[in-house]
């Protein structure tokens, strides 16, 4: 599969996970300057890695929630909490992942992650 096909495949998956409006907003955030980065994200992150069949989408989403929380990446965490809900994760599963982050990465990161997750869960009606 060439890069164009991977990019189209990834864009489709991204829109399914996060919604068309959210993806369009992120893709246009940096205008023409950001197009190469968005092509890379669509092709390789979503068209390749996220599309691999060995792990269920919900498992990948929980891993992303944990990684973004552990790295203190609140904006990306919010995006991936929304994606986790779309991919079938429950609020309880997200909570459990964030408790693991608290134990292994620290309470301050977990506090920030809980704040972001609760915001997203409230917006989506899952609390």
C-alpha cells in the first residue's frame, strides 16, 4: 500500500474515532504548513499502526490514554479519552487505567489526567 492509500485509510479511521469535525479542525490547525505532518499522522499512526489487527481498538485506546496521561499531554489525552469511548471503553476502564498511571507515574500527573478525563466524560454524558 502506498503512502496516499495509507493516508486515506488513516483519515477514514481517524474520523470514525474522533468525528469528522474534530479531525478537520486538527488537520487545519496549522494550515498548509501542517499538511505534511497530518499526512504522516494519517498514513503511519492511523493507516498503519492503529489499523493493525493484533490488538482490539479498545486496548489501543486505553494504552493511548495511559501514555498521554503519563506524559502529561492533556490536549492529546482529551482526544484519546473521546476515542476510547468511541472504541467501546467504559468510564470505569478509563478510571482504572488512570489509577495505574497514579501508582506508576505519579499523583500529580494522575490528578491532571483525571481532570481532563472527567471533563470529557461529562461532555459525553458518561459520568
